[in-house]
C-alpha cells in the first residue's frame, strides 16, 4: 500500500510520544518505507478503515503504527508504539 501523505493531529502525536516515546520521523520512516500493512478493523466512516503498519526505522527500532486510511491514500496516524514480542516475531518471519 502506498501512502501519499501523512496527516498529523497534535493530540495523537502527543499521546504516542508521551506514552511510547515514538517520534514523528520514526513513524514516517515506517510508513514511507516498505511496511507490512494489514487492515485491523472497519472504520466508522465508509471507506475509512483502520490499518496497522509494521516496520523498522533506520535506527533499528521496530515500530507499529495505526492509521485511518483517508481519501487520496492519506494516512491519519492515530497511534504508534514499539512492536510487542509476538508482533516482532511475525514481522521478521515474513
């Protein structure tokens, strides 16, 4: 899945920095790289589903980001954190 633009809302950015110490540039590295993307759930708005993207940053960190896919392949990032051990195992297997 190719993402054309990332939408940042201060409330979400502050949350994933405060709770998980994940920076915007790390999320951008994952989303604009070659992440493993899957649909997590159907969105509340038709055509706006929630997805997860797993990837590794240039610094070696394994990050998972959750986003709503908006029109025009724009991603509204709602959360980001380090992968849990099970997620990491699944990521390196593929």
